[in-house]
C-alpha cells in the first residue's frame, strides 16, 4: 500500500476503458472515502483502476489517496490491466465497451487472452468479431489470388499470407473454377484482329521503358491462344505490359527480366541465358519480345548477357535454347504456344533478317503456327537516314514479324 498526491495521478483517456463517468457514483464515493479500496496506478502514476475513487477524493478535497503501484512494461499492458480490472468489479465495463475492445484487440492478442480479460464467453467473442474475421478472410483471399496470379508456389503463398497450405489450395481451387464461356465476358470490351497485319497505336502501359510494345499485341495473343487462368511466361518483362494485360484478361503470369525496373516489383529478376527459371510452372503461352540485337545495344544495360549486347551467333543460340527448354517443359502432353516478335536489323549497306534467323532456330524444336506482320506505330527512321537510303537506293523496314509456334 502506498499513498500519492491526488494531483499526481495521471489520467490517460486513450488508455483507460471508462468512457462515460458516473457523477452520482463519484458523489456516493466522496461521502464514504473510508470504505473505498485503493486505486491502482503504474510506476509513472498513470491510472490503471479507480477512476471514480480518484474523482471522489478530488470532490472531497483530500490531497492524498491510497494506491497500489503496478509495474508495467508497455501501454498495451497497462490498457489490458485497466480493462481486466473494470471487466470484473466496480462499475464494470458495459457489453458495448467490451465489444469495442474485443474488436480492437482481435488479431492483435490471442483470443483466449481477450476472452479472459473481458470476462466474456467464447461464443460472445466469436459473434462480436465475426465481421472482422470475414473481413480478414476476404483480404487473405485477395492476397492469395494476387500471388497465385503471379505464379507463386502454394508453399510460398501460405508463408506470405499466414494461412495453412491446404487453405491456400482450397481457395485456389475455387478461383480456378470458371466457366470456359466466361472468357467472352472477360474480352467483352475487346475487338480482336481478324487479319495477319496487326496495326496499333503507341504503347499505352503506364510505365515507360525502352522497347515497349502496344499491349494490344499481347491481348490478341491471349485471345487466340489462351484460356482463363492459363500461365503466360515473358522472360523479357520490360515495362510490364504483359502483367497489365494478363491481370485485365485473367491470365496468370510469370514475368522476369535480366534487369527488372524498380517501378515493377512484380517482375522477377532472372537471366534467361541461364535457362528457364526453376520455379516456372508449365506455361501455356511463352511470349518473347527480346532486344532486337544491335538496335538495342547498351539501351537496357551493359551486361554481356543482355541480348542487345551479344554477338549475333550467341543471340541466336539463346533464342534457340529458349525454344528447346520450353519444349522440354511442355513434355509430350502439353499443347502450349510460343510467340516471338522481332524486326530486322539494318544499316545502310548491311541487313540482317533477324525474324528469319530466329525462325530457323525455333523451328528446330517447335512447329510454326502463324506469322503476323506488325507495323511500327511511329516513323523509326530519321530524316538524314531516309535521305541516305534514297541516295543508296536501299529499302527501309517499317514492320516486325510476330511468329507463333507450338510443340
């Protein structure tokens, strides 16, 4: 038992559970101070229990008040003590006040500790926190969906979201249950290309990046060659166009790049010259938009493994090895597609038909399905270059080739 000055008691409304003081109770206590038990304060004289008794001493004009001093390590511990005291004796917390604390502490403290502190039944606790639990489950499901869409493993999803792996598996099974006819709704605002010349405007994704392509190219590939929640693999992630389109059209994506840009944390870092990523699921569509060899030299990085910085033979070997590794990944029972978009390289007096050379390398492993012409959306040759071409009587290219292969 200790005694401190009434004026030294610190009342923290944000830490104290009593929301509506009872004036008549204070007056009653003031007339019977000798019958009152001591108040409880922390080592810093912050009030833990006894608000009405403390006010009674103030009302009676008494300078000192009996108290019990309890050491606390944190404000959370102080609040827990205050609630526990008010939940069990004196002018107890109302059910509404207890409910407020149950909701406030849910998912912060163990359920059993909250139930004991508030002196409530488990059923009452579950009823009060039902909406919070539903809200959290909805948030967890959304997080699981987002990670599943970016092709994270179930083990990693369970670890990141903090739910059992079986729960993750059950939720994913529900996500994947979609009527095949639903794809018409997914593409209801989309007008597919009907011919083998795809002419679009400028790239419209939000993140600027050298080599960005119009997202309509990817959209048409998804429309013709994939189904909802198929896996799309893009090892040349660039500015993230593939991700944006896949999310809009409900396709899962595994997008990587040798040098991912900071603006797109959902692009994984991977060097495709070292083979396919170990954790890559079996892809339904592989989309290759590689640097167009010397056109992109030094544009992306100075890394010698950057396809824009390689000699031609190594560039072509890399394209061929991707096709070979994808074929192995598909095995014999998978009917996936590989699409590559690439344009020729030429300077005045020198021309390299990159589309044809890439076609030769990929066709060693995969069967060609379609070849599409994609004009550039802007004039890519400067005035001086055009003038020189006229003088040399050489043709300038204005298109790229989009080639599609299958096993």
